[in-house]
C-alpha cells in the first residue's frame, strides 16, 4: 500500500507520481514541479503508472483522464482499492462526464488543461494540507459550538470521530476516508444542524479562493453518504447540505 503524505515535520521531498501520455506536457510538468521542490516520477500510460504506484511510495498522484491502456479513471479506481493517497485528476476537455467519473472514482480534485503551473501547485499544496490536516488545539467545547478541538471524540448516534487519531467508526467498525472526505466530515461535524452552502465548503475544505466547481462538493458528499449512511447528510435544495445531529 502506498503511503500517505508526509507530516509537516518531515524534511524529505514530497514524492509525486505524474501519469500523462503527452510527452511535452509530461516533461513540462515534471520540470516545473521539480523547481518547486517536488520529487517527480512520471509514466506515459496507465498500466506503467499502476506498476510504479505499487512498487514505490508516493505522497500524491496526478492522473490525466485520457491515457492509453488503462485510463486515468480506471487507474484511480485501482489506486483506491488499496490507498487513500491524494489524487488530482487532469482533463483536457473539462468534460462534465470526465469530471464526474473521476471524482466518483475517488479523486480529490481536478484541473482542466492547459493549466497554469501556479494553479497546479496551489491545488497540490491544498491536497497535501488536507492529507496532513489536524484540528488546531483548543479548549473542550460542544461540537456544535466550535470546530473539533485536538483530542476530542465526537459522537453522532452510531458515528464516532476521533479527532486526535483521525479515525472514523460507524457502529464500532472503522471507515476508511480519503483526506478530503475526512476534512469535509470534520467541517460538517463542527456545524451539526447548520446548513453549509457549497461555496463555503469549497473555501473551507478545498481552499478555493474563488468560485470553484461545486461538483467536487456534491460528489464528495455522495462518497461520504455511501460510507457513513445516506441519512447522515441532508440536502437542502437551493442552499447546500446539513449534517444531522
């Protein structure tokens, strides 16, 4: 199983696996990200990317949707069978079906090519922050008053959230969540019974400083519902979502 992202205290470079079939883009992204200090490994097709992922340890994956052999969506599904490593999808067309399929397969976010290096790096940094996320220490208070404090156990019926160990259980059984799913759940748990608008979730969870694509929220909520129970998160039409106490 591939490792998750390194802790903030880790001094080793962040290892990124890039799977992109366009040779010019592959080289361009690799050089650009290496300049930002990332340790890059690249593959030109999905099957080679899967082999690299299984043989080595990576902190983040960047997958193009359109790949020969095994496409990026299929590769993301294979990765999710064994790992919660952050995954960023790239789509040349920004096609709605590609975006939805990638997010449903377990990707954390996506960008549309051509993508500016600064935007790509910003998305990578956001993903890595989610992967190493821990609530800030604070005094013990009720879950509906402030975001979860360090070391707090939150309980909502059969759902329990250990905010120190970053572990989630339903009826006593552990539930594996990706870093993005976990941070989204913590955002909901910090505001039980409160309607959270999509743009608020985009800002607080995905760290978008602008109006992003709300489909990333909708698809991540769907994944949470499948893992935690559909009744846990209520859709408030025209507004957003509400976490049930």
